[in-house]
């Protein structure tokens, strides 16, 4: 359980929650009237005006922190909303705090999320642990528990990305998946190494066969079988050398993050299970290390997929779509209401939308607008992209059903089109996530990060699986 959020009613008699006042420049004059003459003089000397990200601890006459001021900036330029609170929780000293005032347009329910997103530091290998401040919430127990669960899931997913490949290879990611499944009493199945060939997952096997730890497909199912079935599929490449089409040094440097799709799928699964959503959940994690050895698959090889489609390998660095293809095929065989996959799939997606807005592909137009509305409301942005069928010609192969890469044009689109061939026309969403912040921002510290899953959780919670998936 997160120790950075708690119910206000849980404070002990000797504990005091310091009030936080959040304001915009246009509301600063009114807020000033609530301060003592001493505090107004203190604030004036430090030039606090409510600009975005300004932080100021107000002492009493004895120098003890009595209140905190935080700037939200102008409403016109405020795309972060309450997520901006992560820029406060990352810097305040240890102690108890509560939000006393905030801009009228901010959703108070998002304040604990913003706070929790910022109160994170990956420090497994550091000698000292950071003690973050605690936000006390004036909410009922269920709402507090949900806020804690969402924060915990994001932190869990970030940890899965931030751990180095030497400590989170295929076997360790396998164990992390088992640990999550066992935490919620989910039913687990495992297919490892040569058993992938025997049970017809040839593309997962091909991608991971050169590594010193065997490739594998780990699945778990949770929830009432009578509830609508949701399949979550994650790309779990624990390190990506690029295979024989080897990456350069700069490209390889952060390729521990290539397990980011698996981290997203598992984190969203944790949100669903922790809050007991009425869903029959099927989570599939395709795990491999794309390594180089005498057994590595090669450019020009032709693989036969679980779907029966043959794939000519144009580039061994386009391996994620191969492992996902077999996993998506398996998920579709169980006839889910909806399939969602997450993958750190293409550099083209980063060129198009940058690191923090994932492209969102969906083969059912009816639900795109609703997902976008939840993304906006949760300040968890995604952007719809087209499954433009004419671009399938870029994947044409004269000697197989298709190639695994389509060249330099529309790379995120052709990757999505490749995956679509394996979903058996079931309703499906694909998120091409980066899984990484190259720089720190409010609520999003540098390093591994989660995108889109908070929006999807709230869409699912509101009945997303009851949507019209007919078109």
C-alpha cells in the first residue's frame, strides 16, 4: 500500500495536516487576504504570484511551516490540471498535508492522483530511501483505497521498466507476473522455451531463442467468468539489442524499457483487480530477450505464425510485433469483448507525437471518442491514429504473406496494421507507448512511466465493455 496518501480521519491526535492553497495568478489577490501581515510580507519578498509550478512554504512567527502556497498558472495554459500537484509532492519535506483551496476548474478527485504520480523515485540501488510527504484526503474509505491502488499500480509499472535488464530478464519478468497474479488469486498458465513450438507460438520462440533465458508466454485469468471478457496483451522484451540488425549505442542505451508494454498491461490489470471491476480479465505477457548469438533469427528468414500467416523478416529490430502477433492470436481465440495491447513498438510513433502522447489505434470507431473523453478528463492523453488499409502494401512480400516491417514511411501505422492481422476481427485497441520520460515534469519524473492506463481504467469502470462495438 502506498504511504503517500491516507484518509484525513486517520490522522493521530498529535499529527497536523498542513493546509495547501493552490491558486492561479488571477485568484492570488483574494487568497492573500487569508494570510497574516507577516506572511504577506514574506510572500511579497519571495515574489509568489500563482504562476505555474511556484512553491512556497509559509512559516509562522516561530519559523514552523504553517501553510503551503502552490501556483497553478493561468487556466488558458493549464493542460496538466491537478496532475501538476506532482510537482509539489516531489519537493515538500516529510509530513502531513491537505488541500485547502484549489482552482474551481480542477477536479478534486484527481488531486491524490497528481500527488501520487509525483511522489516517486527509483532508488533500489541507492543507499537511502526518500520519505515523501503524505496527502491527507477528505474522502470516504472506498475513494481513498481507489486512489491508493491507482498510485501503487503506476509505481509498480514504473519499477518494472526502470529495473536494469541484468536484474529483470525473462525469468524475473515471468516471476513478477506470477507474483501479481497470485496477489489476486488469478489462474496462471505458463509456456516456456521449446514448449512454445509444441503449442504453436513460433514467433515468440524465434525472437527469444538466442537469449540465455528462454522466451515464454505467461497468462492469467481473473474475475467472474460471467462478466464480459477483456484481454490485455503486453510486449515483454526485457532487452532489445535489435537482433542481427543491431542497434547503435544511443538506441540500445535505454532498451530495458522495451518491456514497457508488459508493464502497462500488468499495471492496468492491477488497477482492475484491486478495485474488483466486473470484468473477466485475461492478461497475456509475451516475454523474450531479443539477443544476438548463433541461434538468432535472421533478416530474410520466414516465420509461420500461430495464425498460420507467414512472415518474412525484413528487420530483426521489428521484433515486438512478432511476439504480440502470437499472443493476440491466442487472446482472440477466447472471443473477448475487447482486446487491448500495449507495446513500446515504433520510433515512428515518437517522431509523430513525442514521448508522452501515445498513438491509439482502434478497429471500432464507435468507442474512440469515449476513450478520448476519458483521456482528457484524467489528464492522461492519447491520440487516435488511422488503420489506413492502403498502407498494407508497404508490408508486401513476394515470398510470404507479409513482411514484418514496412520501411521508413508511416511506421507506427504499418506496425498497427501488422498486428491487426492477428486479432481475428475482434474489437481491438493498440497503444504504441514509449514507456519513458526523457526529462522530468510535474507528476512524471525522468525514467520509466505509464501512459493511457488511468484513462482506460476509468473508461472500463464506467462500463466501457458495454459499448457498441459493432462498427
